[in-house]
C-alpha cells in the first residue's frame, strides 16, 4: 500500500513543476497575426460594418447613462431602452430645429452660385487688366479664358453637389440601414455591455490582468474625455460662428458656421475652413474692408477662445491626444477605410497613445535606461515592492 500510494505523488511532482513558457518571438508573431487578420476583416467587410461600428459607438457613450438608470433600480433592458430613447429624441429635436434652416441656406447658396461665379470672373478680369502692362494681349486673353472656365466649372460643380446632397438624400449614408439596423445593434450591445466586458476580462491572461485593466481604464478615460469634450467644443463653436456670421450680415453665414463647428472636431481644420470660406464669400458680397475684417476677426477670436478657454476647460491636457496625432489618425483612417475608418481612427489613436505611454514608462524603469549601475536599485528586483505594472510588463 505504501509503494502504491507513493507512486502518484512521485508522478505528480514533475507535472506541477514543469510549465511551458512560450518564446517571446512566438508571442509577438501571434499578436501580429491577430492584428493582420483584423485588418483584413475590416477591409473585406468595410461596406457592411458601418452600421455596426456606429451602433458600437452609440452603445459605448450611452453606457454611463444606462448604468445610472440601472443603479436606480431599473432593469438593464429598460435602462438600455430609455437611454436609446432619450438619445433618439434629442437627435430628432436637433434635426427638426436645425435641418430646415441649413437646408434652405444650402439650396439658396446653390441657386446664388451663378451670381458669385460672375463676380469671381470679373475679379480675375480686373487682375488681368492690371497685368496687361507686362503681358502680351494674346497671353492675357488665354489666361482670362482659362481662369473663367475653370472657376465657372468649379462653382457649378460645388453647387450641384450641395443641392444633390440635400435634395436627393445623403449619398454616403444608407438611410434605411441606419434607421433600422443601427438602433437594433446599439440596443443589444448596450443591454449586454457589462456582460461583454466581463467576458473579455475573463480572457485576459491572469499574470497580466492588473496591467491590462489599468491600460483599459486609461484608454476609456482618454477616448471618452476627448470625444465628449471635443463634441461640446464643436457645438459651442458651431453655434457661436453661425450666430456671429449671421449678425455680421454674411449670406449663408449660419451654414458656414455650423460646418466650421463640425469640422472643429479635427483640430484647427474647422477654423481654417471657416476663415477661408467666410472671407472669400465676404470679398464677393461686401465692398467695405471693415466688414470683411469683422468676418475674419470672428474666426480669429474663435480660435483664440478654443485654444485658451474651451479646449483646456472641456477637453483638458489629461487625455494625452496631441492635435497632430488626431489629424493624422483621422486622415489615415479615412484613406484606408473611408468614413468607417474615420470612426475607428480615434479609438485606435487613443489605444496607441496609451500603449506608447505605458511602453515609455516601462523603458524608463528598465536597465537599458537606468544603466547597469542602477540595476540593484530597481524596485522590480524586490517582489514585495514591485508595482503591478512592472510585473505585468516583465511577464509580457
């Protein structure tokens, strides 16, 4: 009996001690393969993924509302329904109030394009007449004809695009899909959000769970802080620009202001677009330099307020997303996957930013940065004093 009972103990001892360690190159290769497969999936199905990506974004930003309702004794399905209902009601109210005004101004702008085209042609004709002293008459005639034709073609094309966009429906968005598919996707994701997060958390390797959770928390703070803060900045700037340009007497100033506010989500792009569009229109509409200066001053003051008041107060520096990085990510996402790529650009930029800061922090704690003389002073040498981040990074 003694020998029989001792054999399992001897056989179990190696099984407990032996632990397979995957080489680092295999881990890196596995993650690269996963990233490549994800990219291929996005490229292959980019035409059908847009409603699902929008639904995911809606669920992500409405989850705090659903959590608050659930904390006040509402079932999760009811909390998700109420959150989506309030969101849809707010969007409907904004559309009812703003869309008719914007539509009328855009259609009026398309109808007024021939008048502005003639003014632009006269402006170029005056410029060419001043240059007649240095150019041959034949060269001036060719330049006048070429510039007039190009300007007329560009203005006519812009007017056609704008009128088709608002008269014939939005060509870039399948309205039927968004009306029916996106709310369904958003509801189910919002209802099961906590369950999905728990399922993903259960898949995290246990040695790295503390580090991964901390990086996920920083990613959530970065993305939510930037998007919510920047969206508020866009609303304030859009309404401010629209009202200021309308009060200054600029035709179609309200729609230019709203478009500038929307484009302000990309740092500096909104103010640059609004400045050039409004000043160009003011040059055609006004003869008084003071009024043109007022139009330009609106966007200069708006940019100063955005940089020194709105962005520091509403977005803050803690989000860690540099404007250049945001611009690059949006343009890169749009170039690769179109509109859906622009939606995915900010989450990717936020995740890359969080991982980069984590990698830099680990590098500054490593012997490569501190040198061999500081290796004994590295807190990672003492398991009792090693921070969770360092443990997870070294295990990774």
